[in-house]
């Protein structure tokens, strides 16, 4: 009777380990969405050089997805502490409105000093919004969804007050660089996003900051009792999230050379939360993945591109988008995979009918117990 070789037994275990990685299913869905576009746009993966700039569908996905990536990265740390920030869309609008309003009042809109000062004013306003959210959540003990809902509602009104209910247009080449310019053949916003992501990863994975954030999200009271200043950590992540939203606001207003207090960043908070969840970060707080969030944001942006590419009717856009998100979340669920894929693998295996199901049920039941503890 022959025995299975080491290579034969190692292959299933490697495949199992690969499919259980938290980035496997988001990346698989991202690749699938990209491939879906090929029959409708044969040159979807082609990248062309025109006037020293790279153009193509892939470049456009990263370009238009840059603001979402920034907001989602900030949202990741907030969610990791067990909170949530619904005000990021309003912060995007306020930042863009303040910046464009200041630039439009200048005699020379191309003056670097005026542009940098305008950006500074916008980002300071974003930080103030983050401090307010952090104060309400960490100091006053208000539920995050209620605390951030205040700026979500009032912030839109503030942005429209700044713009007098109008769309402010500007003509500033230096400011245009942030969201619509190119550098080293690539959109400049890609470099901004790469820098923010790299700094965030370095601070959260190369220092103890990431562990502190995860500990506060796991149990804020226990963290406080062991000496971790959980309130400061919470305020810090809300400020960081607002700062990321402020930078995204600069990108959006720069790309259009205009500030729209009513529509800028509208519902971006929902896409950011979806990106975080798709990336594998639990809404209950605790462990988080910046890389997973970036992939999740690219999935959301690719899905938006795919909807327009394949010609999905406008009135069903949101339904189609929700259906894909549900599929991604189900594929990430250990219980769902155990019931669907586990049952099939057990039926195909050569084991006895009695032993295989018992082993599958035990494994499926053991994982949730580990997660609860």
C-alpha cells in the first residue's frame, strides 16, 4: 500500500494557509474585478506614455482612488480603537472650501506662499475637527457614531457657509499639482498616498504605537489600568483620521480646481468603512491591517470603474456595488468558508462518511471560540 509523498501532503496545507491569509480574498476579488473589464475594454491593462505622462485604466484607478485610500487609512486606526468616524466627508468639504476660498481671494493665485498658506489653513481646520471628535469620544464619553455625526451634519453647513452656497473655482497651477498634476511620469497624488501609507506603517509596525492602538481597541479599560493612556491614543487617532481626510480634501479640490461644499467627499465615509472591512479589520476593534485597507480601497475604486465599464444602469449602481461587497465579506468569513468549501472538500475526500463531517464541524466550531476569548 503506497503512502502519500511529502510534496503531495504539503501542497494542500500550503494552499490552505494561503487561502486563510487575511489578504487572499480581497486580492482575489481585486484581480477578478480587473479581469472582468478586459472583454469590455480590450486595452484595459495597457499603459501609454503621452507628453511624458503615463495614462491608462490602471493609472486612473489609483489616481481616482487616492483620496479614498487616504481616508480609509485614517479610518483604519479609528476603527482599530473600537470607534468610527462619520465626519470625514464633511472634513473633506471644509478643507477644500477653506483652501480654495483663500486662493480665490489672492491677486496672484500662482504664488507659492499663498498656496502653502491656504493648504495650511485647510489642514489646521481638519486637525481642529479631529480634536473635537477625539474630545467628545475620549473625554466626554460620547459614543463615536454620535460624536462624529455632529460634524458630519454641521460640517456640510459650515463648508457651504464658507463658499456662500456656490462652487468656488480657482486657477492655480501649483495647487493643481496635488490632485491633478504629474511628477516622474506618474500622478503626484500617488506619491502623496505612498508617503502617507509608508509613514503610517512605519509608525504602527516599527514602533509600539500599533500595539498600543490594538490594545485600546481590544480593551480600553484594561489598557488604562496597565498604564496605557487610552484617552490620548483615541484623541490621536481621530486627529490623524481628520488629517488624512484633510489631505484627501486638498486632492479632490485640486483635481477639479474647485470647491463644492455640498458634494465634495459626499458619502466617502461609507466607502472608507467598507474598504477597512474588506481589508480584514474588525469593526469591534483590535488588530488592523493597513495593507488590507489599501487593497480594500482599490477594490472599491475598481468596482466603481467596472460598473461604468460594463454599462450597469445608473439606477442600479448602488445595488450592484452592495452585492459585490456582500460577496467579498462572505468570502472572508471563516464560518461561511467552512460551511461552503469545507463541506465540498469533505465530500470529495476519501475518508469515512462518519469521521470527515465530525472533524469539519469541530474545526468550524473551535475558531469562533478562539475569537470570542
